């Protein structure tokens, strides 16, 4: 049985991905387009390019981690060496010098460089950290609990970090909205740096007792050299599992929807709903905190009654239905025009439902990946946890490219221009922002729901595989 302490120390590493997600989902598009004046299309293209590199680097780091031979194990060296440069990357991302800001070409290059930097070191920490979950425990339910702790803390920091920033760093002062003040953003970069340094160190040091120096590695017994061809072959081998191929296809669709949400959410809250920084802070933080607590309470009971695949299906269906009530009410003027409290309350409920279902979806689908690594070891005789998680991250990030590209183009098409403030945007532009959100999200979620229905896994299947592995290991001893 995995202790709460172990789950929390492992889960602390989720804050690394959270800091990156918070930066790119909440502030980068707003900062570089509406504050610094960079074209929305250019900004979206740069973020997309960095995502492509992010996706390419994931499987390479995963394969290298699987093959690493070290007395500190296969995962911890990568995690430890990533911490310092990653934190510094957030400082650079949000503090371009004035000479760079004054030249659009240099500003674009600055965003590209630091985006590549941040995403590279997020990868070298996150992929080994994800793979560590399958090494900490092989129990069907414990894996979900361990990954649930990671996802819970990741979601908490992904919203609490920007929520705290909206109150402490970007508050309105003397009638000026802090979100549009260039001088506030370097402080946010330093705040992100501090979060990464503290939480990544806690996770790396706190999980050192789970270091496993000797496991069946790809090419390990034959002393094979680690070449690019060998890395690619290792990754290609993971695709031999049919369930894994389907899971990748499902992830592409689901992540494309999330990429659109990530790119447009802050803009929708700011311009369509005209929420203040404080209101957005509440919408971000409190529903997510409640969702994390709700997931922690319900994850175990739900997991004992329903398979992970079924929980993913139900979560996707709920996400689709949740998209179909709030925004249409406002678009068709069915909400009272003078009821700000009601509109805020409905958005609060919408966000609570969204965060809870999104957590259930991603926790269970990630736990399925951990289970498939056992099938892979049975079929091929090697453990490639990082290879599996890196492949899912690879396709996720390629799919996420659609988000900033779609979002940047959407801003230019609907006419949301630099310098516009809440309350000054034409009605047609506001409606176009919502339509762009819906068209980018609902069809992709429907495709994801159809694909996940073709994946077949169960606790009985996982336990049967593990029994065969235990028998094989007993014979080899």
C-alpha cells in the first residue's frame, strides 16, 4: 500500500508541468500580443514551433531515460539536473529587455528561444518523473492513486499559481488593469521560478528511496550502444500494442480540444464575460481546489466499481454536455443582463464540473498507460515506462500545436486587436471568440469519445499479466 507521504512527495513534481501550463494557457498569448504588441498569428506560430520541438524531444528523453545505467537509477539524474535551468527559463520568458520589445523580429526570436528552453527542461524532468510512477508501484489501484496525486497537485498549481498572481501581481491599481502592465510580468516569471525550484526539489529528493538501479532495460543486457537508431527503434516498439495505438489516437483528439481551451480561456474570461482579475482568480482557484478534493474522495470508490476505460468515457461525455449550456444561454440573451452575480456563479459551476471531469479523464488514461508497460515487458522482456509516457506526451504536444495556431489565427480573423479593453470590443468579435472556442473543442471531444470506446482493458487483464511476469522472474532467479 502506497503511503500518503509517498503520494504527496511524488505528486509535488506535477507542479513543474503546472508552471509551464499556467504560463502558456493564462499569460503568454495575452502578454506578447495585447501587452507587447506582437502579432497574434506570429505568437501562435512561435508557440506551435516550440510545441513541435517539445513533442520531438519527449520520446528522445524517454528512450534515453529507459536506457540510462546509473547508481542513482534511470529517472532521478534527469530530474535533478533539470531543476536549476528550468526555473531560470521562466524568468527569461517574462522579462524581455526594452531593446528586444522595440523590435518585433527580436521579440519573436526572444519568445522562441525561451519557449524552447523552458519546454526542453520541462521534458527532461517530466518524462522521467512520469515513468517513475510505474516503478513506485505495480498495483492496479495504487497506480491510479499515485498518478492522481501528481495530477491533483499539477491542477492545483496550474490554477493557484496564476490565481495568486492575478491577486498579488496583476491587481487593478488606480483604475489600471494590471494584466496590461508590462512591468508586472517579470515578477510573475520569478514566482514561477520559485515554485519550480521548491516543488521539483521536494519530489526529486522525496522519491529517492524508490530508485531502482537494476531493471531490464532496452539493450541493457547486450551492452548495445545508445544510438539514434536504437532510440527510434525502442520507441517504435511501443506502438506494437493495439490498445496503446488507440490510446494515442484518443489523446490526439482530446488534447487538441484542450489546446484550444488553453489558448482562448483567459481571453474569453477577460473580454466576453468581462471578469476582473480578482474574479478570474476565484474562477481559476476555488473550483479547481474543490475538484481536486472531490476527485481525491471519489477516485477510489469509482475505480473499484468502473474500469479506467469506462471512467474516461463518462468523463468525456460529461465534458461535451458541459459545453452545451452556459455559453448558449449568454449568446441567446437568456441570462439577465444586469445579474453579474448569477453569471459569475454559473461560470463557477461550469468550471467546477469541467475541472473535475477533466481530472478524471487524464488520471485514468495516464494510469492505463502505466498498466500497458506491464504488457510490453511480457511481450518484449524490457521495461520502457519512459518510452510509453514520452510517446503519449509526444502526440499530445503535437496535438496541442493546434491550440495556439488556432487561437492566434482566430484572434486575427475575429478582429480582437492590440489595445482593446473589456467593454470596448464589438459584439460580433465577442460572439466570434465564443464560436471559435466551441468549434475548436466539441468536435474533437466527440472524436476522442468514439476512439476510447474501442480500447479494452480491465483489472483482471492487468493482474493476469503481472502474474505471468512474476512467474517469469521467479524462473530466472
